[in-house]
C-alpha cells in the first residue's frame, strides 16, 4: 500500500530543490548578462551588432531548461506510484 | 544484450544525488580551469558567446541523454543508445569516443592535481604524484560505485559552494573590487572571427555532463534518478559557468585571464580576501579529484559495455562478486590514463577530449531521432520520460555540435583531422569485427520492449 501523503511531500521536496536552483540560475544569468552588456554597450560598438544573437541564445538556454524541468516534474508525478519512487 | 563474463550483475543502489555527483563532479573542473581559453581567443564577448551557445547545446544534449538513459537503463550510456538505435559501427565509435573523452579528462585532472601539489611542495616531482592520484582513484572505483560517488558528492558540493559564495560575496561588495575597465579593454581583441573561434573551448564549461546518465544500470529508480539528476546537474553547471565568468572577468585583466592555469583561484587571490583564497584553493583541488574520480567511473562503464557486446575481449566484462563493480574494466583505465598523462601536453589532451565529446554530441541526438522513429509511442515501458520539443531539439543539437567542431580548425586543425580519422578507422574496424560476432538482439528479452515500428 502506497503512502500518498509521503509521496506528495517527497515530490514537493524534489520540485522545491529544482525551483530553488532554477530561480538562482535565472537571477545569476540575467544579472551577468545585463552587467556585461550594460558595461560594454557604449564603449564597444560591436556589442550592438551582436546583442540580438546573445539575447536569442540566453532565451533559448533558459527557456529550454525550464521546459525540460517541467517535463521531468510531470514525468515523476505520472510514474511515481507505478515505479514506487519514494519507497 | 550480452551476458557479463562471470554472470554477476551490477548492483542497483544509486539515487538522484549520485547521478548529480557523477555528472557535475566530472564537469565542474571546467569552471575552475580551461574555460578561460575562450577569453584568449575571443575576449570577454567571445567567452560570453561560447558560454551561451555551448550552454544551449548542452541543455539539449542533457535532455536527449535523460530520455535515452531513463528508457534503456544500461551502463554503456551513449554507446548503448547508438548500438540499439543506430548500428554497430556507430555504437563502437561512440563507445570509444566516450572512453577517450573521459580517459583524457582523467589524465588532464591528475596532471593538474600533481601541479597543484608541486606548487605547494616544490621539491616533489609531478609524474609520480600523477601516478599516485590515478592509482588511488582507480582503487576507490574498484571497491564500489556508491563509495566512489559519495566521495564525489562531498567534493563536488564543496567546490560548488565555493563558487556561489565567491559570486555573492563579490556582488555584495565584500569579495574584492570588480573592474568594469577590464571588460572594456579586453572585450573583443580578435574581432568577430575571435568571438566565433572562442566556441572551440566553450564545451569546457560543461564537457561530460552527458556521462551522468551512464550510471542508469546501477540506479535504484533510473526513470526518476536520471532525468532529475541530469537536469539538476545541468542547472548547476550553468549557474557555475555564469558566476565563474563574472567574477573572473571583473577581477583579472583579460590578457592574464586568457592564459591563467587556475583562473578562479587567481581571481580569489586578486580579491584579497583570505577566506576566499583558502576556499577556492580547496575547491580547485577537490574539483580535480572529483572529476578524475567520475571519469574513472564513466570510462570503465563504456569499456565494460563494449566488452560485454564482444567488440573487445569479453574478459573485461566481469563484475566483482563482492563489490559488484566492473573491476577489470576499472583497472584497465589506469594504464591508458597513465599513457595520456605521460605525454604531459595538457592542451593537446584537452583538445582530444573535446573532439571525442563532440563526436558524442552528434551521435547522442541522432540516436534519439532514430529512437523516436523506431518507437513512436510514448508507453511507460519504453519511454517513461518524454523530452520536450523533440526531434527538433535533436536536429539543432547536431547543428551546434558540428559548428563548434568546425571552430577547432583555428589552432587545432591537426588534432581535429587526427581525431576524426581515428574515429573513421574505428568505425570500419568495428563494423568488420561485428560481422564475425554471433550477435543476437531481442527487444522483448533484452529490454522488455515490443518490436520497433519498422518491423511490425
């Protein structure tokens, strides 16, 4: 017999850790990106040409990682009872 | 799937944090050293470009590895995925590429540990220390995977906390003075070509994270542990990469940063904070040991898988009756790592490791494309974790891997040609060898799967 409360609590712990590090990732990457771009914007003219490419890859990186994490959460939630993940 | 040579199975004890420790443990060394060669090629803008483009590629590689690893649950990782979904020749070159990628990395790590030891105790010789490090870590892996990965977790976590502490102390104003003028003076020294060429060292930020999925056969719940550990590992590396880049770019003049052996440690020195200097020194040492430890684990699994399927002599496929480790394959990592270490050319060893890694980053997504075609239905038995936006991400990954590989042409063209030639010869050799093997593969018997779509 599966203890559903334990399973939900353990799933929340898994999700909590990922949300925490993902939040830290969003903060640090955008902070680093903004600081470097704003420092170089007026001093280095090439930055204006390259900026759209940099922004595109930053958005791709953060977007794909976030979608990937949501998929992992859904997968664990879907199969946790069948595979007895938290026994 | 073939039998282990002595009929003993690998023990299933690993949890998600072990997967994280294996993946991040191998790679975090890249944040402590090596990534800064991107600055030498393309300045600050080149390094940031490499960080973002290589980061995007690795996020996608790690999603492909999560799906393939949690589905197949086999020790060979990329080798087994190529064997099942592409073909024997491709499988053999991937197995060999993974082996070479990690062995070369192990040798590079051991050389660096010995160099650190020599900088502390100038009277000692580096080569004996290198041998000692390789021997000690081989013994650790011989004794058992859980002990080896628990050690990796402790080492890696300490090294990661050192980076995070450094970053937050710096932006909080108590971790040294950040100099915007360093960024401006070294923003783009070699023009747009330099920015593009910097991509060749971009993988160093994340090289080897796909190896986290290689302990799938030893996981208690691989369908949870692999995707969770792999994604947590990828986020950790992206965090570490951004933070490392920021503190180093603002604390070390660009000309010095591009050639620094230990950039993070040097940045800590520049900060003038004794606590950070000590913490980052410990982090540098720990991350090298963790990386070498993880690479012994992964390279031995790849060798074990090649041997189990008779690409090599089946003698290497034995599992230890007491420790449940592929002990012969583990021990055999030692002479090869020593041979790489003996050469002593760190950048050449690193470049061969990167080339081997890039061969894998073409083959892993290709294996996923084939997997999706052969087994299009998302059943719980076949595909418990379904990655997003596939197969489009797989195609994009192959494109980025080839683009990054092409940039090795600037400065390392002979390494690139030699590396590719090596794998082409290996492909034909193993394809020829496979014909002489009585290989039987039954999807139902080996994996409990239905027949693939094209055979129905």
